[in-house]
C-alpha cells in the first residue's frame, strides 16, 4: 500500500485539530474536501470515530499519538487502512496496528494530493 492506493479510496476520517487554520489537520481536511473526498473530522469537531455512521476507508492520524491510539482502540468497526502523518506515530500505535493486521503507511496526504491529484 502506498499514497496512490490510499488516495484511490473515497471516505476519510481525519483525526486532529481540524478547526485551527494553522494546523496540518485543518489543511488536510480542506484539501481533501476540495478534491472530492468525503471527510469526517474527528478530535475537535466529532469526538469519536464511532460518531461516523458511514464506513470509513482510511483513518488519517494527524493528532497527538496518545489521543490517536485511544481513538483507534475505541473504534467499533473494522479499520481498513491508516495513514500516520509525520509526528503522529508511536511504537504503541505501530504495535496496535501490527497486532491486528491493520494496513498502514507513514506518509502525508498533502504530498499525495500534490503528486497524484494534480489539483490546486
């Protein structure tokens, strides 16, 4: 799995501060929306991934690793794929994902959009 595979998905949960224009999670949310993805912001706007009724294709971690791990652990549906943004990962998150066989990549959705979507 790579960023091109991830960006072929349609529905994303962005975990982080999606309300603050100075935060990366905000920029990711805006650019993903601008490029036609269905995006659910979790952390500041929704308090849990479980608040999302629709199935999620990708969970994007752009949040403190401790908070991110807690949100992943409480999620009640199958996790299909996870993107770990720079600074949002930890050994505990990797252990959790590996133990459950959840596919993940360390990467940046903003970079992926620039490379694979060619849209402003």
